[in-house]
C-alpha cells in the first residue's frame, strides 16, 4: 500500500520497499524507506551485543539531557503555559531512571535461560532465548511527549530492536526539536523520528512493524490496534480511563483531600493516572470537598496570566472540558470552582479552566462516562464501601485505582473485588516511575506493560530451543505402524498420567 500525503508530498511506501539512499536522514526518506533500512540493518545484526545496546541507551539519554533547556522551552511554547520545572521534572529527569535500569540490567536479561542443567547433562538440552522482535514503532502522546516516548524507546533498544518514533502532532515544537536533534545522536538504521512531513498517525500505524507501542486515548487506540491487526503486528496500548479514588472511613480526610486535590492538578489534570472521581464516606463528604477547594485556592492565587498554571493543550480539548462542566451543571450537578478574585474563567484565549469540583453527578451526565483529562474532580458519597466497589466494577477498567487509608481488610476487599491496570495507595502515580513494578492498563485502559524488566520482555521474543542427543526419534512413537508394543506404551503412559493426577490431587 502506497499513499501520498497531500500537504507534504511525501510518499509513504507501507510495504517497506523502495530505494535506500545512503547516509540520508529520516526527513529525506519516506516511512517505507526508513522501515526498509531498519529491517535490513536488523537482518545484518539480529542479536546486538550488550555493549551495543548500552551505547544506544546512553545516546538516547544524552539526546534528552544535552538539550534539556531547549525541550523545556519547546514544551512551554506548545502548551502556551506550562512550568519549566514541571517539564524538567516529569518529561526530562523522570525519563532517566528507567533508562539507567535498562542499561544496567540488559546484559543479564538477554542471557538465555537454561531449563534444566541436569537434563542437559543426560542429552536433552532446553533453553529460552530472549531475542529482539525487530523494528519497533513507538507512537507518543502530547501530555508527556518526552517521557512517554523515550522510556518505551529505551526498553526497545535495550531488547536489541531498531526503533521508529512518531511524536505527537499536538506538540509541534517538541516534535520539531526531536526530529532535528535525532540524527545527531542516531543513524536512521538505529532510531528515527517521523515528523509531520511523514503524514498522519494512521500513515505510521499501518506500517509492518514487529511491535507497535501506542500511548493515547482509547478512541485512537482502537484505530491503532485495527491498523496493526492487518499486519498481525503485536501491540502495547497504554490508554486512559476514569481513575477512581476510594477513601477509607478511618482515613485522615484532610490529608487525603489535600493529596487528591494536588494530584488532580498535575499538568493541569492532563495525565492518564490523575484521579478522576472520588468516593468518600457520606459523613465526611463536605469536609473532604471544602478541603479540596481550600487546597486549590491556596495553591493558585492567580490563574490567568500565571505561567505556573498549566494550560489545556489546545482549543478542542478546552471546549470539550468546559462542555462537560456545563452539561453537568445543566443536568442538576453542583459545581464549585476555585476562581481567584477578579478573574473570569474559563479563559478561552489562554485555554485555562479553574480547578472544578462537582458533586451530584448522575449517569445521564456526560462527565459520568468521559475521561475528563482536565482540572475537574467529581466526588461521590457512600454509606457502605460496597457501593463504591459496585460502581467501579460496573464500569470499564481504569488505568489506576487509588486508595486512601490503611492496608487492611477493607483495602483487600476493594482491590480484590475490582479490576484496574494498577493500584496506588496514599500517593499519586507512585508506581509509574518505578522500574520495580510493571505499568500498564486493563481492558479499555490498555493492554501490555512496560518499565524495567517488563519493558525488556515486551519488546523481546522468547524463543524455545530444545536439542536432543538421544538414540531414538520421538516421531517414531507417533507414526505407523502402531504395533502391540506401541499400544502398550500408550496405555502405560496414560496410566502413569492418571496416577500422577491422583497423587498431585
């Protein structure tokens, strides 16, 4: 399949065929040509050494670290208002620990696992090799366009793959910086960035990758998965969802409310692991809500004109979020907003929405089903914790379930009777930046996982190798003639399996 983007005039040969100009950068090539170059390079070196893999991860780190100030500035321009400290911490610095973890462990992880050394000594050797899948495509989102592309790319490189990255078109300045800097650190056969000149996201997702990694919305995720299915390409989908919070009856309400209030406002609420709605004991509902609003008021003395207050990424998302608030209000919900004195919000010019708390949400309101991805928090009251569990369980699996309280029987009940990609207690997103646990969704919030060893495994293929030095051929037992001796052996085998089942229970 070959298409030409009408605006760029770049031909994308999705079968990976075509000329391969020597020494060209990604911008001088079509998507199909980049894929062909990487496929050929992988065939020539299908099992990169640990030294090569570590070097590639190191260069990926340097690409980000050498240009940290430029990336922070680009992100600020893309958003219109985004604190430099936030970008430096979340997009740049937070990317480094997992890259370091990959680099430090890749030599160990890539070694084959021998199943049984005892069997090997008697003539039956079995091992599992952890081999690169080949060429990996990474499609990044706009909310953390560095972290959410660099970390999976690092895992893919650690697993020995070649990588093609398509950053988000919603952050054009950051994408431009990645595309211009990439060739200074990587030849196209190792890692390449696809820019706007390469067409739309759909032009990327239809490529015949060996694995495709996507972070974004469930709506786009379905389209990406459908594109990949046409090539039988395995996918990892890191999507979103309405993340619930359950506050235990014995929790410190003031502490929980302040923590949730701050967590909701990270990156202006534009984070896939932000809390979306909260269940609070009915007797503590007003205390919780008052504390949330007071926390927001203390944090944001000014919103309009305040560069520390992150704006909504673009006009369409701004309009969508305001629409969710207006719809809830019109259908009877109580809407309270932390609007600084003298300001008129929402502000469409700056794309800023005041922190908003909503109670009385019902199922007919759009906000009950839509992931907000903005500075809005819904709060529900419960009399019995089973009500919260039933509500959460009746809806699509969230990416994260939050719990505030002690780890006791009620915690175990909530976790044991719900489904989610991750469970975080008493703090925001604490597992997301850890290499010690996997990060991934469940159901509508995604499939597959990464970080640490889980990232290496995602981009590796486990290949079984079994070698026999026995004097007989197993196939001889399964082909005619099936004489009396063969029938006796089959009968004895069945009896042995029956006895084994009885013995093991």
